[in-house]
C-alpha cells in the first residue's frame, strides 16, 4: 500500500484500514458506494465463506488477509479489488472462488 510518510505512518494507515500487516498477501475489496451498488458486500461475504477468514484478520498460516478497503477510485468498473496493491475488477460474487485461489497462491508465493 502506498502511503505518504515513513514506515510508522504506513503501519498506522494499514491498521486503520483493518489490515494486519503480518500476512504475505492482502486481498482488498473496495467498500465505496459505487462498488456497494454492484455487489462488493456479496463478494466479500463469499470470500469469507469460502476461505473461512474474517475481514481484517490474517489466515493462521499468515498467507492472506481479507481487507474491507476504502474507495479505489475506479468506480465505473467495480466491484474493485486489489491483490497486494495490484488493482483489478471482478464481475461479482460468482468470481469469488477464482479470486480466492489467486490470492492464496500469492500468499504462498506461487505466483
């Protein structure tokens, strides 16, 4: 995550967003109003259900944290997610399994 300032500010910003910085991968789901209208809450709920994780809490093995993030500024193509800071769009909860697979691979270093 790119934030102004040094490491203490970055860590504080991550904590504010609910991200536990101990995980190797972060899957951030935009919580902006435009993304909310096109299914971001359903996407996040599907990811939680499929993974057994809760937003903001890292997996036991430290591989992944699901993050309920702030608006990513790509409102026209939502719902938007970022995997380790790399933005992309999904078509909704139906893509949750593929999205989770990619995120877990990133957390294990498989990608």
